[in-house]
C-alpha cells in the first residue's frame, strides 16, 4: 500500500520496571522535551515486576503536558471492557484529550489464566476482543443504557459515559488472519511490533490487512499504521534500523511512502537517553522532511474502498476510461485485442502470441454454476477474488501516475532527479521489483501486495484449480521479467542523471538530458497497463472459480 497521507509521528515504548518508578517518569518527560509525540506502555497485569499500566498512564498524564499516551496494548482478558472504556475516557478528560487506546486479545494465555481469567482458545480470544471493542464504543458513544449478550462479555443496562474529550482511536495489535480481519472491520489503527513482524514480514501482513479493509468496504486510509520498532545506532550496521540516523530515516521513509505507515514507536535499548534523543532530534525530523518533500512533489491521493458492483465504471488514473469487465461481458470480447497500453513484441514476447483462455459459450455458459457455489461468482459475504485483484491493480495504476508526474517535473526542471528516484524507489512497483525469486538474486526485502499474491500464492492456486490456465500463467510470469528489466533500466537512467555535473545539489534538470527518462517512463506505462489488463481479462473466470481467497 502506498503512502496513505497520514501525519507522521514518533513515540517511545516506555520501559516500566516497578523497581525504578522515578526513572520511568523522567524518561517520559525527556521524550516530551525531545519533541516526541506519544508514549506507549506495555500492559502485562500478571507481571509483578512491572508498574500497572493504567496507574502509570494516569501519573504520566499529570507529569507531562503535550505528549499523547496509550497502552501498547491493553490486555483485554484482564481488563473488563466497560471498565476499560470508562478508564480511557476519564484519562482522556483529565489529560486534555491526549489518550488513544491500544487493545490486544491476550497472548500469554497461561499467565492470564493464572490471574483468574478464563483460559480461551486463540479463536475465542478474537471473538472476545470483538465483543470488547463493541462494548467500549457503546460506553463512549451511547445515549441510553447499554445491553449486550455476548459469549464472553455481557452488559445489562449499563449506563453509558463519560464521553472522552476527543474521539479516542482504537488501535489493535494483530498478526494472524482473523485478527487482521477484525482490525480491518473495526479498528482505527493497526499496531504490530517489529519483534513479531520484522521488516521482511511486515509488507505481507500490511498487504493482507489492505485486502481485508477493501473487502470490508472501507478505505485503507481509514486504518492508521503504527509500528513498534527497535534497533541500534551504529556506523557499521547494514540491516533494518541498524546503522546511522540517516539510514534509519531512509528506511522509515520507505515504510511511510511504500507501506502506508505513519507512526513509529521506538523501544530504546542500551544508552536509553542517548538513543531516545537521537531518534527524536535526528531521525524524526529527517523522516518528516523526506516525506514532506515527496508529498510536495506528488500529492497523495489516499486509495478508497473498491466498488462492490463488478460492472461499475472506475476512473483510470491514466485518464483513459476503462471498466471492470464482468465475466459475462468478457465472453463477447475480442480475445486478441489490448484494451489498455501497448505491449508490441517487448522482450521478444509478441502480443499476438499471448495465450488466451477458452471461454464457455452457449449452453455451457447458460449452465454455469450459480453465485456462491463452487466455480460460480462470489455470493453474498464471500470474497470476490477478481475484485480484489482489480483493486490491487488500481493501486499499481495510481502509482504509475505518480511516476509519470515525477518524471514530467524532472523534465521541466521542477524536481531534482535524486528526489524523483527516491520517490519511485519507495513505491510498491519498485519495492516489488516485479521479479520472481529465481530471476533476481537480490530479492527485494519488502514483499508487497501484488508480488505476494501472484508469485507466492495466486498463480500456484490458480494452476491447481484450473490446469487450462497454465500457458497464461507462464506468459504472465515471463512478462514480469520483461517489466523488471524496464524498471532496472529506468532506475539506472535516474542514477546516471543524478551523477551528471550540475545535478548533485538538487538543481532542476530539464533539457535533452531527461529524454531517456521520459522514453523509459513511456515504455513502462505501455507495458504495464497492457500487462495488467491482459491479466485481469484472462484470469477473471479462473479467479471466480477458485474457492480459496487470493
């Protein structure tokens, strides 16, 4: 998911040892003085070595003035939701609207059971959390007594209130499919931790969340992304958040522009004060500046939830209208035509040689499976794999428009090539690299939506469900390689332009030196739009017949 346009913010994951209460409070005050935006406090009520989270947050609200506060994340099995709702609203009123609410289903089940709570299965814990979110919102927003008869949480005419000072956001810590689906449907924010979802995994989780959000009829921009991170500052490191402040800033900027994250909460280690100040005074302002420059160059248009009507016209970011083609409409389509872009014979793969799916016609089409049945269109409440694919492609088309705008500004002298290359490198297209693992030795670290569903799951699943798609899938994989080559040449051309005399200091370029960039951008646009349309047209039937979600 590309940049969602949220304000970028930074915080500290506050250590809360009961043995050093004074140091805990001073660290929160130091974070505020250094310019950080929020403090997160872990919640493990079963651990006697830690200060109680809500007691500590209440004390911190009185010891600070501006920094925002949230439990990162509250252990719902040991926090009755109605009481939790009143506690959060009360603290929000006392702090002047500085509280958000992080919630979790409860990971350490044995320890939770040891405190007297029911020992729930993972599935039941998710159900209990969903009931808790409903109760919390009802207590905050209700006008009349609240009654709920859930499996795990019940209310019988509980009085609502108090109302918080501001609309408190609910952020959920989630990693597994059911929890991600719950986050997509009900949460205002998603708060994973690097310890459980590292840099190599976070893209796939974010992609899964985005698909769930779209399936729920919401926009990905409706769910803020908060990432609990940890690392070290060093001159010799080379991994994620293992290097100089500048390297940290580059990597966090990639997560903002390429994955839609906007808030980073650091768990400091080692010389905690030194690390905190470096993060607040060097990394945070650097990331803010980089993101602001990128957004100024190409304004962010957050994606919206995809339409549920499969034939509803959708605006093409290139300015050329196209429609999401239904299976029925495609039966009469000329299989040899290109409805978008122009492939030609790129990579020695002539467009005329593209394999085409043999479509059912006549009585076979008339007797096609009904909606919701195996092999039929998605029924009510079922995931529509074809719609999901088109939604992902819409994001890629949108990013292509950003690339075209950046290149145009470089050619006109309005944007320096270094900024353009940084912007393009952060987008999903460039992160994907559109390559297969066997083709590219330096496989991209960030596995984003399109690459994950096609290379690792969608193509193999389609091949298993419909052997007749084999030739089409092979052709699509071959086209990925051709597009990867264009992206590589595009990137090298931008590097060469940056290295030209007179362009090192961020000066505008313009002139004949940008001609190769423009040509490559046009080539990429022609190939990519043709490829996306071909894939949608040929896989529509197979995706709708495939029973497992992409």
